[in-house]
C-alpha cells in the first residue's frame, strides 16, 4: 500500500511480508492492509495515532506499539473472524506505512536498525495483545526445546553405549600389572 515515494527499505520490507502470505490468504491480507490504512488515516484514529507518536520514547518503538493497537481494534471489529495467518504479515505492512508516515513527517530516519526496532516492538506488543507474558513465552519455548534436548540426550546415550568410556582410574600410583591391589 506504500506509494512510489516511500523509502525503498520499507517497500522491500512490505513486499517481503506479502510474499510470505499463502496464496489462499492473499485476499484477506489485502483486505486487512486496506482496512488498516483506512483506519490509520481516519479522522478519529489518525488523531489517536499522531498523539501516540508524540509519546516519549523511540519513535520506532512507539510505531510498533501503535500498529499492534490498531491490529487489536481491527480484531475486535472482526468479532472472531480475523484471519491470523494473513493478519500478522499485514501488521508488518501497516508498520511500514506508519514508519513511512514518520519518515515523511521528519520524525524518524528509516534504516535497517529502525525497521528492526519497530518490528521487535510490534512483535512484543502483539504478544502482549494476545496475553502472552514473558513467563508464558519462556514456558512455551522451554517445552519446545524439551523434545530437541531429549533427542540430543538419546543420541548421546546411544553413542555412549556404542563407544563406552573406560572406567575412571584411581588417582595416585597404580599397582603393577598382576600385582595385588
């Protein structure tokens, strides 16, 4: 949805997000982006967005948080019919739109670091929106790591059984072979 005058990095990021959308989700993605842009520039939300952007802090972080809030509003309006497979990549496109607005207003210089910080802010804000606390995320990640760790331990156990480690020797002087210990 970015115009021809948009920052090339933002255009590339938006195109990459759209490219990751499954073919059967492209229409939903396009609708979400169009609706998001329409909301973003609607009189009521545009004022809220500009107010959000005036908040203290890094503009890229604030933009990520603002787009997450925008997505939350859209999800509430969808009343349970919001297609998440298209929504998350659409959030990236909307973030690019917000960063482009900030760039054009002279509030931010768009760089790889800026986009990265904004994406990180968007991701953590979306997790909060979905009720995923850092503790829940740690728990989820540790559960996902457990099968991998178990597989690695099983592999190590099998390798150790195939190649047994010699029994440790006692420290100090050893008796001569054949001599009583």
